[in-house]
C-alpha cells in the first residue's frame, strides 16, 4: 500500500532458530497522526472563543464606563456566550477521554434503558430548553434491561435528542421511540429538519466533524456529540444507524442487546 512502512526485528530462539517480527508501522503512524490531529483540533476550538473573550475584555477595559453602558452589556453577553462554549467543549473533551478510557471495559451493572431515557427527557424539560416542549416520547412502559453504564447511556440519549432539537425546525416534533426488536432494544430519535446529505453521514461520528461549522457553532455544537455517542454505543455492543433525507429530517437509532433472554 502507498505510505506503508514496515520494521523488522529478529530475535534468536536457539543456536539455529530465529524469530522474525514484522510490524506494520503505517498503523502506528496513523494512530499517532490521529492523536496529534485531535490535540491540534481541540486547541484550535478552544483558541477561537478564548481569543474573542480576550479581545472583548481588552475593549471593555478601554471603554468609558458611563457613556457606553448598552455596548458594555452587549460585550459582556458575548463574553458569557464564548465562555459557555469553552465550558461545553471542556466537558465534551473530558467525556470523550473518559469514554475512550473505558472502551475495553464491558459494563456489568444491570440498568433499564427505558428509565434512563425517561430521566434524560425529564432533565431536558427541567433545564427549560426552549425546544423541550417539542419532545414527543413514544415509550411504552415495558422494561428494557441491559448491562450498562447509566451515566454514559444517559449522555448518549441526551446527545442524540439535543441534536434533533438543535437541527430540527422549531415547533416540529422530536420523536423519541424505544422499541423491542427480538433480543435487542432500539432507541430512535427523529426530527423534522434540513437533513444531512448522504456523503456526510459516514463521517458524522468523527471528532469535530461538522456538516456546517457556522450552523453547528451558532446552535452551541462542539462537533464531539456523535463521536461520544459512537464510543458509548460500541462499549455497550450497540449499533448506531443514521438515516436522513434532505429537506425532510433525520433519524438516529442505536440498538442494544437486552439481557432478559426474551
Ligand atoms: P455538534 O456538536 O456540532 O452538533 P455532533 O457530533 O453532535 O456535533 O454532530 C456532528 C454534525 O452532524 C453536526 O455538526 C451536524 O452538522 C450534523 N448533525 C447531527 N445531528 C443532526 C441532525 N439531527 N440533523 C441534521 N444534522 C445533524
């Protein structure tokens, strides 16, 4: 393959036998590259709001306090918004590193996905999210027992539902469905939004990948939400599926194995 590099190491097993280790360096190089890209992207994402905050603080310091009250007020709101963006980004960075660290640890705690999804919807209502009223839960009272990490599954549900609220048109429903499919349970969240072009769909779970950077920023996105969803889903043996139709809307589903042998 182009760019492929091998290293070879030879060790003696006995006086006449040798063992040869061949290592495909391109895999290691790709992992190194991904790590350094991630650090560069994260630094860039943090630097942008930080530069805005420093700029506005400097301007405020030079201002005449009496004369410019409305302008000062506006600048303070911008500083608050940019600091909020940095806070969300730091929280998402912490989440993704925690979820990645847990990657190979199978969850062992029995949980009920129905209770977790209901709790997440309740939290969105409590946070007075302007679109919480549009959430249309279609959850029956059945139990969906699985082995899981309650906080991580709550975050997965939160990220998918809040994306539907962010990218769906206002005053259209965000349908949250939980259905049993044989030995699995499917959580689906559908919105009526602009949808996503097919060529973007495979890349949505990459860290910091956004279809429309300006749009994502303006709705408070960090570009990490679906990367976190993918990691949490994989840790729980889940399968993530994104279907979308331009101009119509998007449906994001994750199916998990359930544990009661039904
Ligand atoms: P963000 O924090 O930017 O929302 P995500 O990782 O959650 O990041 O999503 C990545 C990108 O996928 C978003 O920036 C957006 O372009 C697109 N996306 C995610 N969910 C939806 C949706 N329900 N409808 C349309 N686009 C979506």
